């Protein structure tokens, strides 16, 4: 039996190595060109990789939605949700405008070509953008609008489509970062510790992705975000669907279990029942570049003086006012793996209270929950005064042109199908965004005194404790389990 298992394991390893070797193979002998469009490149890719294109088209990276298995109360729903039909607190929605005109701009980060309106043929394999994930040279760029290759960059000579096509290989951090570093509309806006500085970080910034020259491991994104049939592992703290989860135990278990060599190893390991690894090992986020911490849409169109904060703008007439943070201490909350999520059309019971766009589910009484670190992003958004739901407005080619909220919400209603009563007001919103990147070296991890013995990092009472667990006892001693 053991021999059979060992043989099967070795075969699996050999197959995996063979597949990776093929993915990293020099394709210049197969990809000839010249090319004038992304679709022309994809047609060549399909000659050998039609199955891979088919696999990719089943993923949320292609559909921009999936079953809401991440959202409490919606786990059994067969309807799919995602960027395609959800709303957030940044540029809000891609549904605004007649026939979803906003797709024309937001689709820059869709891994496909031509999704400029609501109606889009997701079955055309030649529209899959292979290069955005697999080109390693040529400075591949997509146009700011139109969901196509950036022909202006090609004309200027700053982008070489033929070289990009010939250089395809395994995705690099730059490939993934092309969209994920720039979530929310610009570099470092949305995520906690995920921005362009992570393309080539030092170990001090992130032990996993830090360069080997600085003592880091120079890991690619897919080393943790394990991928199968183009389904990429990972559960965003703001999205409804995930294919598989990513966790520290994928590597740090067994002989590589944490704290084995620490003099306080037993005490630290006891924390693992209630404290996530990230809580101690990501003491701050956005170490090398400031991240946006708030966004007040209600200031859009005003004539305000913009002040710089960490070399970032604090006001833009077409977007409103912002605040930024660098080396930010996270806020902490219990999470059992699920989230609560505001969905399009949800009624707001009390507009005077903060509307949570996304927040973790869990409590001190939940045995499956642990304390995790988050970026708490705040701001405001328009709500229909009669129907009491967040309005979907057309920012692209509307609000950002005439600064007219009434027109923008009216146009947004035409694209989203949400009725507009003709009156709106602003409500405060907040989003919990998980801090998962920029893992610090062990010497920079939290020390006992930062949370206990007078340390003020944790709001113990807000987390459900009577006070510092070192004084009042943990979950069991406090009678909460």
C-alpha cells in the first residue's frame, strides 16, 4: 500500500514538473508574428492551448463573478456575483451608463478583449488575453479604454507586442500586479500592502517575495495562490466567491511548524487557537508607499485646495477628498472565514449609521474564528433617498465630465436597472480589507508588550474580552466558550 502511494506521489511530482517546464519553455520558435492586436496573438496560443483557454473561461478572473460561497447567508445560492454585478466603495460599479458604458474603462483589468458593454460574448476563446498574465518582456500594456491592446504605446515604441508574445512564460509578480497593484483605480489605492513596490521588494518589506539579495525568498504569487486549471487560490475579503483558500499552513506545518525554535514557542503556539498568523507577522502595512484610507465622494465637484499627504493627492475634483496612510497599524476583528457583504439593491435601514460594504464574520464566542488584521477603509457614497439603497452612478463619461450627481445617478440607473427616485443623499460606508501581504521578518513580529501588559494595539473589550487576557483570562477562562 505504502509503495503504491509513493509511486503515485512520484508520478504526480513528475507530471507537475513537466507541466511547469513546458509553461516556462521558450516560445519564440512557435510564436512568429508580426501582430497588430491581442486577438491575433491569442489565435496563435489557441493552436496548442485551446484546453487552457477553455479552463480559464470557467474562472472568476474571466467571468468576474462566481457563486457567493464566501458570503454568510448566501452560501447555497446558485446565482453568481462578483465585480460584474457588485458595488464597492472605490470606483463603485462597472454597471453604470446605457448598456453598461463604464465597462469601456473598467475592463482594462479584465483578462480579455472587447468587454465594453453589458452584453458580451464570453464564449469566444480568441478574446482571452493570454499576455496580461504570461508575457514577461515587451512592456505589454492595455489601453486606458476600449478593452484592447494599447496601440498608442505600440506606435510610440514603448510597448513591443511581438516581443511580449514571444516571451510568454509562467506569471511573474509584475503580471499579477498589473491589475492587483492598481486596484481601486491607481497604484496602492485599495489593498493593504499590495502595490507596485511589491514587484521587487526587500526582505524587510516581505519575507516571501523579498529578493534573495536581501535575504528574501523571491517567491511568485502562485507559490501561495496555488492554481489548478487556471483557477487561482485565494479568498478576497471583499468578494463573494473563491475557488480555494490560501493559508499559512500550506507551508508552515509539520517539520516547518512555527515557533519550534523560539524560547517562548509553547506560549506562542497557544495563541494559534485564537490569533491568526498575520496578526503578529504583519504589524504594519503599506511600508514603502502610502495607501488610500478614506474617500469622500460627497466632495466631488467642489473647489477645494488639495494638500499632499505622503506625496499623494488629498483632493481631486472629479473624485472627492482622500486620506492616506503609511506604515499603518491594522485594526483587528474576529473572522471565521466568511464575510458579510452589501449587495446591489440591499435596503439601508438606518442611513445615519455606517453601511458596511464588507466585514468579517466571527466573534469571541465562535470557536472557528480567529483575530485577523485589517485595513479599515471609510468614506461616503450616494443613497437613493426614497428607495434606501446605494445608488449606482455613471462616473466614466458622466460624473467625471460634468460633475453632475443627478445626471450620473440617472445614467447609472439606466445601466444597472435600479430605479432612481430623483433624490439622493450621502451615507457613510466602511470596508474591512484583509492585511495579507508584506509579512515582516520574525524579528519585526509583534512583541508581547505591544498587545499585553499595557500595550494599546488591541482593543480587547471591542473584541469581546473583559480586558487584557493576561489579566482577565482568554476565551475559555472568561467563560465565553
